[in-house]
């Protein structure tokens, strides 16, 4: 099959990447192909499911027009700067141009060692591959900007993690691009102003052609991240590892390692096993996004102009994050309680509900969906906490035109709950993919009630509750 590759990133200066072919798997076998996404990209899903398509997904066959590379980048990891990271287990085949002219990166994650593997094997095992597939596709169904999963395959060989051999796998990740804050940090740390200017121009051309210069890029990134993080919080999503190398300039969610969705709501909830200080807790995510953007601004200062003036101009742009985020948060959270367009006067009503949810251990998703079904109070350990809030909410709803429709459109019935993901992974390790396919079907239309998927609406029992998630490296 002809694939419309146009690898423009591979035409940038050689210091932006290392040319690296994927390492072939021993015996590739298909797990899943995203037929809808394949159609969006102009790819014949039947071909992708064939032996040849499986070989491409596994990295055993490099398609014509692709120019495989591993990208260079740096990053602040939990606040500490690492000047050289790079793709340690991801290989960019190139950019695919869809039938409508839009450009998408096609990355194989888990496709073998690169010059930046830092002693690792460059492989992935089936657990994090299935987690990324399910969570990223659910985020897409939610309408949240995100990387997508085109397919997943088994490599036919084991991968050693924590002293155990687990089935090796590769996921094909599709993204608007993989340009990160850490990409800019890589060249800024080296004082490579020529590369910084080239990267700035390239990013503007690819993502924000209407913006001008480094300040325009910073402003676009600020707006995109403010929208994105507000959407995360509206769905109870915790990224888990918001390092600058996981902050995409496209404004997409990237890297579904130790991520999780809230069960019982609490603003300081942390799941990531590597986030020992709670830096990336649920409620901390907006300020971390701004911190990451400040690192981007620091990289761009030499391109903006003389230092003092550049700092002042960049700070003025960064100061726009808080109002942009607050406006988006109010819009998103207002819709979750049935308000088509919440006003600042509605904020106390929303915050009061959240405070009561936190004190009473109410399930995040079930409480908000329960506002549409009349069952929200059942989520509170003491229903009186809900009952004393509800009259004010009901009075406010009487000023809305279609609150029921707004509630149903803003609040999913099902999310990829942590315990369900763990069930899928445990089964897949034994070769049983039936739980994966069942959960995949349940999450395909997460806002639609479906009796056959009722079990996936339930919160975990005490025995099922997952308190820690892992990155899988």
C-alpha cells in the first residue's frame, strides 16, 4: 500500500535527531488496529491488519517514503534538569499526510534501542501498550486533544521488567507532532541559537501559522496548554508525569505512562509511583503547566530580543495563562453541573460541590453523571452533604434552557478506571485479550448509556481499588 509520507522533521539539521531503523521483532502478531483512525489517515485498515501491515506496525518493515529517526530533546524531570534525554524507545517513521492535507507523526513506541536509550532495551511490554491505547482513545472520544493509537502488535519476544519476562509489544502512536518543551530546552542548554530559531520557525509553520515569532509561539502554547489542562481536570484525569519532555507544543496530551482517572475525588490525589512528593497531583496540574511554559519562555528569550525587554515581554505572555485557564475551567466545570455558560458568580456553587465530594469520598465521574440521572446523592458517604447543596443548584438550573442535554454531553458514563485497566493487563500477559476488547468496546462511546456495559460504570470496591500506577519503562 502507498503511504503518503512526507518526513519534514527529518529534513531539519542532523543535530535534531539520529537516524535509526526500528529493531525487528522475532514473530510479530497483531493485537488491535484502529480502523476509524486508519480511515482518517487514508490507510486501508484491511491492509494494516494483514501480515505486511503487522510487519510495519512492529517495525519489521519500513514503508517506502519513511525516514526513521529518534528525536533529540532534554527535559525537566520532577523539577530537575536533564540536558540530554531523547527518544529512548520511540522511533518516528515520518509524517503521514492525510487526505485532507493534515500532517501527523507516526511513531513506533517500543521498537528497539536508539542512541538515547541510556542502557535500556528500547522495548515496551504489553501492559503500558494497552494502557496507552485505551486511555488515549478514550481521551479522543472525550474530545480532549491527544495523541492517538493506530494499532498495537506483539513482538513475539519477552521483555524483562522487575525481574520478570513479559510479552513484548509495540504501539503505533499518531500525533500532530512530537515537538516538546524539552526539544527547545535541548538546544537552549547548548547555546545553539541557530537551532532554536530553526525549531521556532518550524513549530510555527507546522502548528501556528497565524502566529508570528517567538512571542507568538509562546502565546499559542500558553493558550493551548490552558485549554488542555482545564479539560483534564474536568474529566478527573491525572497525567502523572508532567515533565517538560512530556509537554507537547501542539497542545496534545502525550505520554500515558502512570496516568490515572480519579475514583473518589480529592484535589491532592496522586497515583504515579514515581511522583513521591505529589508534584503532579490532580489539583497541581495547572501550576505545573505554567511552570513548564516558563521553561519554554526561558528558551525563547534570546530569540525575542535584549534580555531585560525580552523577560518583560515573555512574562506578560505567561501572565495570560491564569485567566485563560480559569475561563476554560469555569466553562468546562459549569457544563458538568448543567450550565451552558457559567459565569464567575457560579464558581462558588461548583467549588462547594467539589469540597463536599472531597470530604465525603464521592466518586468523581459517578457524581457528575448522577446529576443527570438523579442519583448523585448516592455517591456521598453522608447524603446530607449533597442535600444541602442541591437546592441552590436546582434554583440555578431553572435559568438554563436545556440543562439535561448539557449534563449528558459533559459527563461520561464510563471512564478507563484503574482497576479495569489492571484486569485487562493481567489477562493480556497470559494471552487473553477478551477483557481488552470488552473494555475497548465499552469506552468507544463513553457518554452513551449502554446496559451491556453497566459493569464498567461501577466504582471499584475496596479490594479492587488501585492506589499506584507505573510508567512501564
